[in-house]
């Protein structure tokens, strides 16, 4: 007991010195606050344009009191002022780095005041070290709480903006955007108020999954701004083209280089209020997207558009034209149709089609003759070729849907 008493007395003495130091710092709270505010405004002019001086002063004063009042009463630091400071900073659009710079300025001012006050009261070296330890721990705790509050407010803002953007895109797609809201909608979606625009419809692999996960950033690199909405069956985007021709080609190239989704693109249009009509055209183009042509722009491939415009009726049409293939195995049927598709893509050249299929040109010709025999339609007859092409486009779309469903 005798041995422990001096230690307790020393501890009690240091605690008394810390308590007295805290009390003196509280008496200087106004002076410290004014110094911090002045230096923050001098070193970081951005504060002057973003935060009123009286509001900054109130916040700094609350922090000073929160730091030293508990110490004066031998309690832990009160961190309640830190969280709101971070949230207010985020709400006002002040970068987190700027807020952190303000904290560093405040720390230097407060530490200088502590040193000056400690010397004036003849504070012991041990008590000074304890005061420094407490101050640094308080700064870390305040900074942590402030950063948490900042991130929470920033996350709330992001969620709120995403929800508003999604609602506006939905209104555009459904044709419910009033004339007076066009400018406001364009600003919220970060799109120009006038076109040309296109609507992009990409088939999703499954409900809740994006068809084109990185497309907004990818188009942004090309200078094409866009806004997107994920639906149960498709992911839909409204893209603003800097120019209707070359930029549309660049957009299609970017879509083809994407994640392998089947995509339909509307023709360019100028008025955002026409987005719902453009969406219908993009969906029709999407019906024509198949393995050999995953991205279809409405109007650039009329046959695929016709094939996808009335799926129920078109399926019956194709079934009638290709009825002669039903007696073949699925493998043979697919082989003949794929060969016909390659021949079409090669502009009717058996040699080029053979190169694409890695077979001899005579093999291509033999398969095409089998197709003629099974369907009863000659490839030398223009009407028969037109019917086969239409049936082929319809069948390709149907097979693509089956493949997508199996992959999903």
C-alpha cells in the first residue's frame, strides 16, 4: 500500500493538471475558434465560396467544446459533432479532402494553444504527453466519425439521384414525360435537350442481371452520353449522339465489342418525347438479333425487322416455308440453314461462304442444293430466295432465343 500511494498521487496530479488545462482551453474556445476560421479561409478559399463564415464558426466552436468539455470533467471525448459535420459537408458538395484539410488546420491551432496554455500553468512534461495523446486520439476519433457521416450522406445522395434518374428514364420509355419537363429530365439524365438520340434494347441473360454492365462508361469514353434502365427482360438505354451518322457507327461498334448480348437499336430521333416510339422500334430490331448479327439497327436490316415485328405470325410463316426440313435431324437442319446464312453473308459466293465455314466451295453448293430440294424453292428464283431469306431470319431469331434461355 505504501508503494502504490506515490503512483496514485502522481496519477491524481496529472489528472488534475489535465482537467485544469481543459478548463482553460474551454475559456479560450472563442479565441481558438476565430483563429481556426480565419486560417481556414486564408489557406482554403474554397470554404469562402461554399460555407458561410458564421456556420463554419459554429461548427468549429462545437468541435472545440466537444473535445475539451469531457476532458474537464474526466470523461471521454464527445464525438456527436463530428458526424453532422461530415454529412453537412457532403450535402454542400464540399470535397472530403477539403474537409480533412480544415481538420488539420484546426489541429495545429489547438495544439499551439495547448502548448501555450500548458507552459503558462507550468504543466509537467508527463501531463503534456498525456494531453498530446488524448488530443491525437480525439482527432482520430473525430476524423473517423466525420468521414463516416460524409460517406453516409454521399451514399444517400447517390441512391436518391439514381432513383430519380431511373424514374425519369421510365417516364421517357412509357411516353409519360410532359412537355414542360423535357429540359429538367435532360439535365437530370445528363443528356442534351435535343437529339439526335437512339434507344438501345439489350436482352438480359436473366432477371436482375445487366446485359451490358460497363456500357455507360464505355460510351462515355466515345463522347456518347447515355442513361439506362434495367427491366425484367431487357436493359434499355437512351443515348445522345454527337452526330447521327459516324457516331451511330461508333456506337454500334462499341455494342458489338461488348459482353455478347443481343442488341436492338432504334433509328436516330430528335425529341426526347419520342423515346417510347423509339423503344418499340429498338425492340423490333432486337427480335432480329442473332448469333451472326448480334447488334441490329432498325432500318439497316429491313428483313430482320419484318421477321421480328409480329413473332406469332412470322413463326407460322417460317414454319410453312421450311416445312420440308422437318424430316431432317436437328443437326442436318441447322447445318443447311447455317450454310444458307453464310452464303447470304458472302453475297452469294460459295467460295467466300466455304472460307467462313472452313469447308470446300463444292460442299457449300451441295448443301444449298439439298436446301432447295427439301424446301421446294430454287435459289435461282428471286421470289423463292426472298421467302427463304425471310424464313431464315425468323428461324435464326427463334433459335437465338432458345440458346439464350438455355444459357440463362
